[in-house]
């Protein structure tokens, strides 16, 4: 089974989308893709909202990465570009 983590958000006021995309790329390549259990991560935008979809090998892998993200510089930078109250994160476990 795989854990699907879906995070939705809005950009903070006056944040340039190009700056967000550059920060997002640094998080994916410099942090996420170095985490054990990461299967795939992608970011999309639509209707004024963004979504990050991450597939993890297990909930434990997702939990471990979330803990490490708290002290990761690229993640800190990215979080400064989003409207924190708009962030919603959900996890689902595949049934296969």
C-alpha cells in the first residue's frame, strides 16, 4: 500500500508565482526526493489554489519527512510564500 498525501494552499499576498515555482523546485529536488520512501511528488495550480500531491511508501515515511521538513531551509522558504491559514493536508492509503 502507498500513502497519498494531498496538500492544498493559496499563495500569500503579493507572491510572484515564478518565485514560488523556483522555491517549490528546490524543495522537491533538494529535500523531498532525498527522503526515504518517497515515490513521487508533483505540484499543480488551478482556480487560484495550489496542490502538492506526494506518494509515500508508508505513513511512517511521510511522518519522518514532515519532522525533517520543520528544520529544512528550502521548506522554510517555501512556507514563507504561502498563506499558512489556507493550508490543508490530508492523507489517504491506497486499497491495493
